[in-house]
């Protein structure tokens, strides 16, 4: 990250976020998502993964409408 953000870092962060989501580690997922969203919003292939993880986070918070919105947006981009 000292010389710039790479796709490998973004991929690794999203993978870690997915692990946190499946383990139910809401606090860790929320923190990492704050970093990932701005880095992936302009990159469709990574942003789809990010939207899915945001959906997981919303679902863990029982924000079903928000979760559905994120999942639908990811599906539309795919």
C-alpha cells in the first residue's frame, strides 16, 4: 500500500470480509468494509464482491431491506 493500492490487496480484503461475514464477526466486517468501499466503487469486478459483503453486513444487523438492495445491485452488475 505504500506505493499504491493493488488488485491483490482489494481481493484479499474482500476475501477476509467474506470470512468475517460467514463467521458472524460484525465489528470486524464493518471496519474492513469502510476501507474497501472507496477502493472498489470504480472497479466493477471488485465492487460486485464488495456489494455482496455489504449485503452480508446488513443482514447480520437485521437490516433486511438494505441487504436485499445490496444483493440486487450486485446481481445487476454481474
